[in-house]
C-alpha cells in the first residue's frame, strides 16, 4: 500500500457513498477519524485533563431554551472502581465483553423536566447533541468514544440513585484504541435516502 492509500485507510476515508470523501479541514479529519471500534488499550488511562476537555465540549452544546438538560456520570476505573463496575454490570453481555477494556465508562442521561416545570420535549435531542460534542472532542484528543444503548437503564437508575425525571440514554466507553486494530469501513445509507432538498424524498445528490 502506498503512503496516500495508507493515510486514507487510517482516516477511514472514501469507504462508501454518503461518507466524507476528503479530509480537507480539521473538522472533516475529526469526523472521519471518529468511529465506534471494539478494542481499547486497557493499559492507557484517560487523564483528568482530557476528561475536563470532554466535559467542556459537551457543555458547549446548544440546547432548547438553553435548558442544558444533559447529565454525564464519568466513571474512571482507576479512580472510581465501584462506580465503573456499576456501569459495567448494567451493560448487556455483548457490550460487557468489549467495553470492559475501556478505562472510562460514562453514563449519559437526560433530565426530562424543563426548568420551567413540565416535560422537556427536547431533552433527549439536546443530550444526544452534547454527547456527540463530547465524542468529537475525545476523537480530537486521540481517544475513541463508543456509545451503547445495550444496557439496563433501571439498573443504572437504581445503582446511581438517579432522580425520577432523569432518564439514562446511553453509556459511552472512552479510552485509547488498541494500536493493532484495523478500522472497519464505514457503512452509511446513500445520502439521498436521508437528506432532501426542499421536499420529502427529493434526495440531495
Ligand atoms: C445511541 C447509540 C447506541 C448504540 N448502541 C450500541 C451498543 O449497544 N453496542 C455497540 O456495540 N454499539 C452501539 N452503538 C454504536 C453504533 O453501532 C455505531 O455508531 C454505528 O454502527 C456507526 O458506526 P460508527 O460509530 O463507527 O460510525 C450505538 C450508537 C449509538 C449512537
């Protein structure tokens, strides 16, 4: 493989239609690099400073009425082993198998009551936006963040004694990817299936 082809493979570029094709700016490079891999280097910790940067990135997300309805419980195996194990035990078996090598597991939750009182219809939307900001920051720091819905939310709510209106949405594994890992080709629907110009079904090409 020549140098250019190796770079394309590392960045995961040009893998299928609907994907970013060229890393011409820093954002494109981060988007191309972000992926949900399964092999973490369990010997490499995530630093407190890296966690702080990820928190700041999530905090910068936009939210409806600036309600900031997201909650993140960061559980570092090195410093909070009990909390880490609570999250690990709530994962479905498949996710436990690979996520146990990640040094950090983060519970992402949405506060379903708005600041004004009443249901916040956008709480999950906003919490997902904050989670993606966190993931992209993690990627920019050279880390891999992989979200999971395969967990028992009741277990998380009970073991962390979450308020009744706080809904666990996902668990995010964070750490350095094991260096020998091959990045899988990205699978995406053709863009015209999901992105329309001005009317339903009028796919952007
Ligand atoms: C809300 C959400 C839940 C997910 N749940 C799981 C999961 O339980 N287990 C898993 O291995 N991957 C899970 N994933 C990862 C997706 O499978 C992955 O994002 C998708 O295949 C696209 O791959 P990419 O992230 O590498 O682009 C989840 C992703 C999201 C956003």
